């Protein structure tokens, strides 16, 4: 799989995950926490 495709899939996953987290109570905290986790993951 090419890097471009991997990045596109990752962006799609992140945006979908962000929408789910922001739809929950305390979403702002969950979202920032998720971004930190994804940052550490690579």
C-alpha cells in the first residue's frame, strides 16, 4: 500500500473518530486525548 493511500485512510479514520468523540459528553476532552494518542502512535 502506498504512503498516500495510507495517509488518506488515516485521515478518514481520524475524522470519523473525531465526529464520534465530539458527539459524546465531554467530547472536547476525548478529542484532545485522542489526538495525543494518535500523535504518539506515529
